């Protein structure tokens, strides 16, 4: 290769567009292309939502909010969530970036809004790992020291060890991680649905702690508007995480289409999974027993449905599912950090990629460390395990509602010129995503106005999000980062749009 050719290739592969006077980018590269199939992406999306450990955390909170009427907020939250998934599909067709919402909102609306969106997603994954790691500690204790299962400090300590293990396992590459996820998913869903069958049989035979009534399917049974708003916010948290299928778009085969398909598939699958599990599990034990079970709710339910070995079996499922969820959370946050570092709004060393595995190992280690810090902080929060997990679930619901709504707004705005090209574009590219955004924002507003969430939850959700703006201003003017000066991209024209 000639000297000029080498220089051209070096310029083409550079990830830093700044002048030579700037500090040189650390060794960096590209994420490994075509490493994941469509089914791999779907499994990652489901693993991030994590049905087993999500139900371990959310079911007691859901029952506390709406009683046995949990199916209603789950079904209602599905409608706007599918609209948000349609927005993700559209935007991924426009541009495939590991930054996803961060990149799209920055280019379609404004860089400051994009940074806030990225900040919220990073918060979501760091807090989210806390809400899944604490049950990992709880269920480990359920297996080895049942008397300490509700001890918060012990659960946090054991969970920290799991977090460390998962972080180092992630450095082997995305393909190995995907194979690991596939094996765990098969075992997890087989066991969960075994207990669905047992739970429904108990309900139908009258051997469950509760009986199915019309109150299970009404707003009044959910405690009115206030209870319904709180329950729907928890349901949003339960669905959230499916967008993990999007953050690996640069590593997925047919990256223009498959990540969007995986996101839509994940949301639909989660609707059926959560409805079945909630209906079958919630009435197995009394409300008081369920609400006092904290992070080991499924173990308490399993003990009732399969007295001899059920508790140990579901504890193992939640434990393995938590490991899977932790893995995907760090994968997602590291990919987002990788993308943000390319715009110099995150540390440049986040762009370092292992030359053999294609894994962004530096940001992976960093995100694992941040997760550990958040986990340690929960040890000093007032209240027991149940209160901590309930607050985290509601805070994550607020954060997810905000960045999902922002993504939908970006999609509608970017495709606005193409919305009236045909009925499909209008419904799936405009109306449904817009309704999704409005619905999620309305849920947050209603939860705030009716005080369905506590002050600490509002500070965790809205307060932590608001910090992003002064941070962005500091990065722009103190760090002199040009990212915030870029203009939004031109909107998609009718002849450029494809009907969903």
C-alpha cells in the first residue's frame, strides 16, 4: 500500500474529527459487525426486561399499588410501549448507532436534548442493575442461608460479588455473551411457565390464597385513578429494557431492520409473559405475605405452589436470570457510553475496543464499577429491602417514561414530511408513537399530581434527570466540546420513507 493510501485509510477509520492540536484519541476501533442474529437481539431485549427478576421486584410493589388488578395497568402500558417500539424501529432505519436515542434525539431535535436522553438511559441502567442485583443477593441467600434472605446489607454484599463476576465475564465478547443468554433464556422460561400452570390450577381449584373476581379487571379494583397511575408506572418499568435490542444494532446482522424487529417482538412477547405470570402468581399467597416478601417474592409463591422444591427452583431461576440481566445492562450502557465518547461528551477512553473480541472493554469495566457504587449506596438508604426496591422500580418507571417519550417525539418530528404519504406511515410512524409519548408523559404527570410516588422517588427520577442540563453546559463551555453546536439533520422526505 502506498503512503498516500495508508494516510487515506487512517483518516477513514478515525473516530475523532477534531484538529491535530487536540489530545490524541486513545487506541480505539469499531464494534464487531454481524455478530448477532435477529433471535440473539430478541433474547437480549427480553433478558434486559428480565421477567423473573422483574417480577421478583415489581410484583409486591404492583400488588401494593393496585391490589390484584395488576393485569389492567400491564395491558394499558403495552399500548403506548408498542408505539414507542415503532418509533425505535423507524429511527433505527434512519441511522444505526449504538447511541440509539442519544444519537437520534441529538440529530433530529437538539444536541442538548440528546445528551439529556443519554444521561437518563445511563441512569436507568445503573439504577436498573441495582434493582436486579439486590434480588440476586436475596435469592442467593435464600439458597444458602434462608434466615438472612431479608437482610439488606447481606443482600447488597452478595449482589456486589455477582456484579463483579458479571462485569469480568462480559469482556469475552458479544458472541459468547449471546450464547450464554440463549441457554439461560430456555431454562428461565421453562421454569416460569411451569409455575404459571401450577398457579392457574390453584386459582381454578380454589386452593390459592385469593379468588378471581371482577375487581381484578377494573380501575376501582385498582384503587381508583391514583392506584391505577402508580400501577401503570410500575408496569412501564416492567416493560422497560426491551430497547437493549437496539443498542447492539452496530453488531447485528441486517442492522437496518433486525434491531427494530427485535424491539417490536420483545414488547409483544413481554405482554403475554407478564399477563400470564401476574395472573397466575399474584393470588397464590396473601397480599400481606406478598408485600412483606421484598426481593424474594417468587420464592414465597413457589413455596406455596410446590412446597418441597419450588422455592429453591425459582430462586435458582431468578438468580440465573439476574446474571443475564446484569450482563445485558452493562452491554447496553457500555454501547451507549461508546457512542457518546465518539462525540467527546464522555471520556475518550470509552472508545477503546479489544482488537480480538471487538468488545469496548474500558467502558465495560467503568460501567460495572459505577453499578457497584450505586449498589453500595442502597445499603445506606433508609428502609428495608422492600422499600428500597419499590422506590427503585417507581424511579425507573419515571426515567424510562421520559426517555421513551423523547424518542417517540424525535421519530414523529424527523419523519413529519412523510407521515401523510400513506395510511401506514401516518398510523405507525406518527399517530401511534405520538400517542405513546403523550400517554407516558401523562402517566408521569398523573403520578406526580396524585402523589402516587414518594418525594424520594421524584428526586431520584426527575431530580437526577435535571442534573443533566448543567452537566451538558459544563461539557460544552469548559470542555469546549463542539457536539452541542451541531444543527439538527434535515427531516426525512416522503420519497425516503419506507412504510412499516
